[in-house]
C-alpha cells in the first residue's frame, strides 16, 4: 500500500490530501484491485528502489572521492601520525643528486604481468588483456579457461598450440601487481624525482613461466635486453647501466650475463668484455641465488606455509568438491608446466644446505620478536647459548616424514631407498576426471616408498623430485642445474643450463663492476618441512605438510610443520647472502676477476599502523621494494656512488652468529681453498675425532696438483707452486 | 537483500495494517471518541506527514535510477549475448585461413594528437598525477584542473622544449596509441588483426614519440630516433633478417621521412646508419592518411585556433566561446598552448604556390563539391563503374572556386579575379608594438601574441585580400612571430630546385618531401593509402572579429559565408575531396607524381603505389565507426586497408591496381605550372 501511495504521490501531488480522508466508495471499489497491484508491483519496485539506492550512494561516494584533493590521504595520515619523512627521492634531490646511470629493472617470478595475444574460444574478448597481474577478474569469471591459458605445454615447456600468452612490456609490466599492491612503483616514483624517465629506465620484462633460455628462443627477450642496454649506454653518453633484479630476476640476470658473453648461436655474442663495458653495478634485491626451500614444497605438494595453514583451519575446504574441481590439483598441474619454478630449487646440495646432521644455520635462535634495542642484546646472546645446548634444529633435512624423524640423529633413522621402487599402475585414474597429476602414475607402492625414505636433504630432494615428477624434472634438468662445480674450466659448463647457477659459473671478467646483495632480515622464513601421507582418496595429492607438528617451547623454530629460519619471508639469508658474503668475496674461483661485492641487510620493522600501508621499513620479500633505506641506496648508486660510499656492508644477522670462530657468518666451510676442502670431506657427517686426519699430507698434495693441473716439475719450482696454490680471499 | 526488503515492508506496511481497521469506521466515530482519536491520530500523523514528505521524492528518485540502471544492464547484457549482433569476421581471421602468417616485423608510427602523454614531473598543482596520462585516456584532468593541465601540456615558448620543472613524456609501447580515449580506437583494430596472423610484441613496435616537439628535438630530448633505429635493427636481427614494414599515420608520415634522412646522416646530427641503412632494413612504408604536403587546417589553427567545427559552434551560439562565462577564454588558452608546439608547424602547407595554387589557379580543377545527396549518388555510381564520368560532369561547376587563396578576407574577395584584389607585400606589415603596450596594461596577463599587436596592424593584415600558400606563411610569421621563428629552425616549407645544394643537408629540410631525396633503396616500396569522398577543409574566408576587447582573437572564420550554387563553400570554409583532415593533394601527390618513377625526389626509383579508399559511412549505429570508413582516423578500422597492410606485412606486394588514379594530378594546370616537378 505504501509503495503504491508513494508512486501516486509523485505522479500528481494534488491528490495527496485525498488520502487523508478516506471515503468508503474509494475503498471498496479499488480495494481489491489495489491490493493485487500492490503485490505485483512491490517486489519489482522494491528491487528497483534498492538498486537505485545503491547506485546513487555509490555515485555519491565516487563523486566525493573524485572531488577530494589528491593530497587529502596524506594530510590525514600526517594529522594522525605526525609529519612523514620526505620520500628518499625528494630528500636526495635536495642533496643535489641527479640521474646519471641508466637503470634496468629485472622483475622476479609472479610479479610480472602477462597478457593474451591468441587464445581459445573461451577467452574471447580478452585480446591484450592481462591474465596475470591486474585485477585477476578472469580467474573468477572463467577459472578453467584461465588455468588452461596460463598452463604451458607439458612436453616442450613452451606455448600450447593456439595459445599465446606474452609478457606485458614497459614499466607497467611490474609497477603494480594488483591495483594498489605496488612492486616497482615506489622505486620508479623515487627515481623519477631525481630525473629518471622512460628513456633511462627500462623494465626488462620477460615471461617468467618459461625457462630462461626459452625466453630467448621464443621471444628473443635476452637479445632485446642486450639491445636496450646498449642503446641506453650509447644515448646517455657512455654511462654504464645499473641493473636492479628482484627475486628470480637475480638468476635471470646471471643467465643473461653468461648468455651475452657466449658466442652467437647459443649466446648473444657480446664478447668477454661486454659486461665490463656496459654494467656499472648489479643491485640484487632479495635474490634467491641458491634457491628457496619453498620451491621444493611447491613442486612436491603444491603447498606452502599459507596453504597448509588454510588446510588446518578448514580441513575439508580445499579437498572438497564444492567448486566441482580440485583447486590444488589444478594449481599443481598448472605450476608444474612452468619451467621457471625449477630455477629456484635449492642449489649446491648438501654442501650448502646442510646434510642429515648439520646445517649452516646451526645455532639459529627462533624468537618471536627480535630485540630492537641494544640493551637486551646481552640477555639475548645468553639465551642463544642456552638454547643452543637444548636443541639444534636439523635444517639440512629439507623434507622429513613425521616430526620424530626430523629430530632424530641420522644413525637412528632406518631408511629404505626409494629410487628403485616400482611405480604401480593406478587403477583409479579414470575416476579422477580431467584432473591428472603424475602422482596417479606412482601408485601406492611409489608413494609408500617415498615415505619410507624418511628424510631428504637438499641433494636427495632432487632425486625425490625426479621420482615423483619425472616429466617435469626431465624438462627442467635440460635448462637448470643444481650442483656445485669443482672445476669451472670444464667444457661442460659452457652449456646454458649452468648459467643461472652461481655455483657453476664464473662471474664475468669485469673488475670495475660491483655486486650488491640487498635483502630483508628478521622474518621467519620457511626452511624445512615435516610431511605426512595424506589420508584422502586417490584423486588427491598423496603428501601433505603435517600442520600438527609444533615445536613448542623446546624448538620454537617448528611451527605448523615448517621449520623457520631468518630471512625475508621467502628467501632464507643463506640463499640471499651467501654468494656475496663468501662465494664471490675477493678473488675466488666463482669470481676470478675480483668483482667487489657488498651485502646490505635491512632489518624488518612492521608498519606501525594501518595508515602506513605496507611500511617504509619493511624487510619482507616484496614489500622491501618500498623500504626507504633500500631506495636510498639504489638512488645513490644510480647517481654515481660506489659501494664504499654507501658504507660497505651493512649486516644485522651477524649478531646471531657472533662468537663463532672462522666462519663467522655462515657455518658453511670454505669452498675456495682446495686444501681446506679436503678437510671438509673428512669432516662431513661425523665429528672430527682426535688424532691425525684421515688424509695423508702427500695425498692432499697430489689431489691439489690434480685439481690445479700442476705437473710434477712445477711443484719443484717454489715460486710457481706458491702462486698456484695460494688461496685468495 | 531479502532481509532489507522485509524490513522495508515492515516499516511501510505495518502502520498501514494497524491503521486500516479504524479507517473502515465512519469519520464521525472519531469525533465522538476524542481519546481514541487522539490515540489514533498519532500513528496517522506519523504516517501521513512524516512518511510521504521524507520518503516520496527520495524514494521515487531511487526507484527511477534503479529502474534505469537495471534496464541499461539488461540491454547491455542482451547486446553482449545476442548472437545476431556480432561483427562480421575480422580480416585477420580470414587471411590467416588463406595461409598468411607474420613475416616482416611491423613498425607503427602514430600521428599528431593520437599518442598518449604522461606526467613525469610537475608543478605542485599536478600532485598525484605521476605517470598518469595527461593526454589520451579519459581526459578527466581537463575538467578537474584545466589551467594546471594547460600549463603542463604547453612547452617553453623560447626553446620549444620542456618548461623548467615540468616533464611530460610520451607513453611508450603499443598502449601509447591503441586507443585515444576509452572506446575510441586508433591502432587497436589494426593491432588486433596483425595479432591474428601471428604478430606480437617481439615483431610489432609502436614508435611513440612526443608529438608536440619538433622532430629533431625528439631525438635531442628523448633520443626517440635512436631508439627507433635500435628497435628496427633489433627486430631485423631477431626475426631472421627480415626487413621491416613501416606503417606511419598522419603526421607520423613526415616524422618517418625525417627519420629516413636522419638515420643516413653522419653522427653528430644524424644516426650514422650510412646510405644503405634503409635499403637493408626497410621493406615497405605504408603511409596511412599521409600529410606529406601539409594540411590547410593548420593555417586556420595557428591564425585563430579554430577549424570548421569551432567556427560552426560559434555560428550556432555566438556568445559562448567569446564569453567569459568560464572565467577564462577557452580559445585564447588553446591558442597559447598550441603555439608552443613546434610540430604543428610541420603540418603547414608545403611547396607554396606550385603545389597549392596561386591566386587564380588551383590543382583541384575537377573537384566536385559533394552535398550530402551528391555524395550518396557518387558512392552509388562508384559501384557501377561506368557512370563515373557522367556523375562527375553533372556536378561540374561553372566557375571554379579559387582554392589557391588559402585565406581570403571576405567572401567576394575569395571569388574575384586576381586583378581586382589589393595585394600588399608582406614586408609592409609592421608590428606596431609601441602603441599597444599602453593598452596592454588594462588587459592584464598577455595570453596570445595578438595582445601585443595593435589593432591597426591587424587591420593592415586584413587589407590584403587574399593569401596563397606562400603568402600565408608570411602572414603567420607576422601574427605568430615567436612560434614561426622557433619552428622554422626545424621545418621548411619550400620546394627545391636543386637538391644537390649542400644546404639541404640541414635537418630542417628532412621532413619536407619536396626538399629531400628518398633514400637509395630501389627495392623499397612506398604506399600512400588514404580515404576519399569526404569534404575536407581547403581554404578559408576570414573576417575581423567584431569584439574590440582585449584578450580576444581579432581574426575569425566568417561562418556566414556560404556558396551560392556550389556546395564547396560552407560556413566560411572551402571544401575539397579528402579524408576530412588531409586533402587529396597532400596525401596523394607525392606517390602519384612526385615520386612516381625516377624523379629528382626519388633518384633510385623506389616504386610507389596509391591506394584510395572510398568513404562509406556506417550503415547503423551498431557498426560503430564503420568498417569501410575513409575518415582520417576511422580509416584505421577500414577492412580493405587492414587487409592491404596484412598482406604486405606477410610478404606479398599488393596487387598493383590503382583503384582510381587521382583526378587532379593528371590534369593540365598542375603539370603546366609545376614545371620543376615534372622536369626531372
């Protein structure tokens, strides 16, 4: 009734008073029909009213938002938190810094945008629209179509037929990942303050799904980067470029530096002095030089800390058939076609990541909160010593089945080798509908064999992955290598699969170049996992992170089935810092020309309040790109400063490792001096006993001679002998 | 939502229900029982007074908006999902089926105005616009902060480069000019069709440049030419040593001419590519809507910041543009900003009277002035090939309009024979600055250079009855001295007699096809593709503006001037055939004549092809901007043109079949007068 009345009222207001004096005739004659009309109209009208209401309110807000001056949010923030510090770009522009060296950004995995150039029927209307990055609207609208287009060919690791997904080019490729979620945008804005613009800033966007060499084969991305760097050097009057890779971009750049020097058919044909001529500095941000343990769990069971946590919160959610398809399996199938994920598998094997009973991070203290001021420092170190005695987390075991196994000494674990285990044929294949992962080929026998091996270190994890994902690893091992080289002059290291592994390549011959390793510290980072066999049916991934495994007070590093260590939430310090602290420091075999290296650590400080957004002092893997201190360092280098001008190394995590002799920083033994390496071989696995080492002096010398390619008569000349065996560093 | 509806129902219906019973009673009973009445009055008053007054208007508004929204969405939904409304198959799909695949890399060179510009550094008023588009896109900033916007888009009046503290740069990549505004495609359709046959970022490059600057300055400031050179070389190498196909549009055509000369010139000024660079790297240049010899529109633009459209608006609502309603004079501001853009000068008519005609003669002797009806006849007769000449004859005009007079003052003056005109030598124009300076003080801020001129000297300008392409330049030098001085260091508008003169090595001649030789690349192909069949501005009838106020532009197009029997003169503008912006002379002359065969402009005998596209307006609104359009920008969506581009890019040579060899070029007057052109 009321609605009807309202409607009438708008139509002719003059009849309004009539309603106040109801007369019988009116009532009786119209009553029934009115009621009918009311029924019919009210729902429709109500809907319209509602939509209109929402719309106008929305427009009103939109109008207010648009009418609001641009400086309003900043004004509010300043009113609440006090005046903000100048962004580093403004500050440094006031100091008189100006754009000098051209800058190249190399984005990492996942952050770069991908757009559609050719697709199947279901992707109509998405031409040159972003499938990855941006709003991800299509993910919700047509998830299966999206997954289909984002996947690569399982055999070749290139485009499936009829689908072309290409990286977005230009600075827009990775300035924002999603609306409002910056990646490079803050850095770009600050560089622009001191005079950078499109002509001396270049985003080396590449398709991060495919292997590094394939980006050249398919898109000629490496050629393009080379040509652009040459152009920028030429057009800026011979100023060398500063390259800023982030995350996986670090490995991509390593690959690029070897590619550009290699002769033409496989490489770029730039010659051995290309890097010396064109590169001033490489400023790696959060670089997983030696891989990340996360990659293992990602490939093994398509999960990480966050997914495991979700699973423990709502156990049946991810497994359910609610959405009529199995999310995780789809994700797994998709990510397993991406070759690039394999570039992040831990490299260097047990030498770097630790064996069954030792790990480089021994003595790492997992604190809930890191002390921020120095007064608590002494108490802190005391506690470290105490807990050191209590438990030593065996980080070397990247995957262990069951919490108990993770803590036991290696001699107490019974292991059955899985490598020869037969893979049973799965009979359940047909019931799993279209979702198919290689686990179905393994059958029960294969799965139990994997679980019976109990403990996997960085070395045996590779075998494990070869076992559970043979196709993937076959494709991957053609493009990536995870070893550690003894003799870098071996001819085989000219193959491109070694180029992205810092432990199997030499740095270019560019003594004037500088390498910075910049990363956040102070955030617990995934390092090793406790697994269990999943109880769910055939169609599911048979392994799961055991989220019930909690370390408690005894070993606080274990939380939800994941052992944590210090890092930037994604990359542990070991991976991010080792090469610059040790592997490349001084003249080593990985760095024959003695390129100077600098380590810059940024201690994580979470944003004080919500208004600060993602913080200006964050140390997290991506958020660090908004860290003012880091931006300032980059701007100074881009404006011409050298590493020493920044103050050389800046290290926080050293405190934790203080008190250790010799290898103050990491517990990894010297890799560089051949003599010491023999020592390490004796040491590996056991405690060093009393008495004479197991090697004889003569044996050691013979071995050295072999490795340094010295002949008998050379040893007789003292001068030659000295220069050859000197362990530099 | 259901809950809210229920709540609403409660609010509205409950009081009614409770009220309904007593309503059924007689009114008198209320009077008899005052207490009851009082009790019942309360809800009544609540309902009748409060509810209708508060809710009625707002509610019905909401209802209306909601109704509109829902029906709009419904229509949108239907539009999207009705199969019948699908556009016909794209040419790319068809050609792919014919077996065409990407072969030669493609370089797109956008024209003036269509390229996006973004802010890199600005004044405080532009806060929050970092890396946002100022030009192209949604143009919202014009409405929010118009003066700030104008300030950032203008260049320095002395140098023609950035003003201090402002850096506005071209958007790079394909996004630079795929869409000019949301939904208004420029290159997008072509890009999409190229992608259909296998093109992608690695073999397609948009040579975006800052179109406000003079061509050489894009290299000096942004190294845009070096970048283009490096990209072409890179694409040549990475695509298996396949030469590139260049597709420039509008002003991009002369920008690319400049590039061709630049790349050959030795390093300090040029790119140092050597004389065989073009032969090695370029397969074909497919000029779309080329403005080789300039556009007469530009003269009017510089003179009074108006074109046909502005003059039309002025005629409709005389007071609107000149009024001070918006607190500032729109046209004057536009004029001030435009005059800082050097590139505008590159579009002034080139070749002087030889090309564009003198006081009596014009190259467009046979031009037919289409009325809308005639155009229809024309296009229909086109389909039945034979009637062509008949149609033409029937619309032939007795007296030819004298197009050579690009600017004439007064309608009669535009028609009189030259002997009756009073022509004053341009040297007699004297800027009388002294007198005006006094009056300036009352005008406050100087907006345009007209404010610095005295009324008297402007009158003097008008005393000269008619200006040809050559004298129009003198006129512009007089009324816009700063701009012309700046820009003429970068552009030249003459026609060369002896191209071996060493002066032609200077970069200011590079973008003028009449003062440069084409590169030594006999295998290269040059296509001139342009639309025809749309009336295009060719010359103007001017008058002195009546308002004597300061800050107003003293010259105006005389929009009252209409032709009597022939339709060529409309609203003060003489029209010829063309693509709405570029007349056929400018677009086609070089390919049809100047470069045809081995001429002095084309010493190596590069083959040239003319492709004309007859304009056909879209049949219905649903077609959007049409697939057979010949208009300057809309032609980029023309199916036939796209097909030509695709075929050339895929390695074919377009079957040489000149659709219609251009009328006026073969006509006598031109070849007689333009002795230098034909004398190779």
